C-alpha cells in the first residue's frame, strides 16, 4: 500500500487583544490506520501557545497576554504559527494558523504629582499618566473645589498653579499645603483622576523669586500631541533655607 501524507489546512481566527483561543489541529489522512504526531513552529509568534493532547486530536491553546495592549479600539494586528502533522512513516503536512487581534480600549492611568513653590510665585506643573494604547489622544481637565490658589490648564496641557496671595502670611521657613485634582480622558471616554499636591513655602519680606519649573521622567500624550513630564520642582536664586519639604 502506498503511504499518503497527511493533509493540513490553513486557518484564520479573530480574537480581542486579551481573549484566549482554543483550536483543533485539523488534518486528513487517506490511510485511516495511521498514527500521527503534531509539532509546532512558534518563531515570531506574539503571545503564548500550548499544545495539548485531547485523545482523538490535539488542541492549540493560544493566549495573547499583554502583547497587544498597545492597540487602540478597533486597531488590528496579526500574528501566526505553523503546525505540522507527521504520520508514523515520516510523511507530513504543514499549514499556517493566522490570528488577527482586534484592539480594545485601555484607559489612561494617572499618577499623583507633587510640586512646590513659594508664596508669591506661580509654578508650572505637568500631569503624569500612562496609557497602554500608545496612539490615543487625551484631554485634561482640573477640579479646584477647595483649592486655595488658582489653577490654569495651559494650551500645552500643563497646569499653572498660583498661590494667589493665599499664603502671604507665611514667614520664611514656614510652609502650607494646597491641592487640586486632574482628570485624563482618552478618545474613547475612559478616564483616570489623581491629585496634584503643592507645598507652598513662606519667603518673608527679604526674598524674591525668579521663576519655577518642573521636570519629569514620564511621557505625556495629550490632545495637543505634546510630550510632557512631571516630577519635582526646580527653583533658582532662592535662599537655601527657603524650602521645607516633607
């Protein structure tokens, strides 16, 4: 009897970015009495793939994990693997399984921000947040109920905080606290809210300020396509004992 090689079939599947999949290893063999083994080639595959023996047939278990979290709502990406069915005579067939991953929205994640300024000086503060959907755009709003100073959202997405004379009674070496909240909203409407905490340091009557700025280690994506960062405050030309941070 002539041995016929098993015949495999290419397959295509669609899954969401965090949705696992389960599929049979499909093949045909005209030699009904043959036994078969299944092997995989996962080079270049994004996600994890496990082969399990279910008795009459083998099953692929695929998990995309977090590999496709960067996809925004409706965006797609494709990954693939090949499987080979080999009979006991060494004849084999190989086919490709293609998996199209469809993105789902991942909301932004805001972080607390800490900044400092002097009683008579405004400070520019950057929001700090991340978003797994790297192509999303964002808008930023603030809530200032209970805030002593004034807060302005600048065109570049930064905030300008001004003590607005509310801490003028502080002597040099004394300090006060203020805060406000900011909300980051992505293009799909997902939001994240966090607090900006401001330490206001007294200057007394002898000192002056020549401006403050903030720097950051985080990248901001906003509706203005601006890279913003925020972590800490740098002051210049101030008395070395002007600041008391806690």
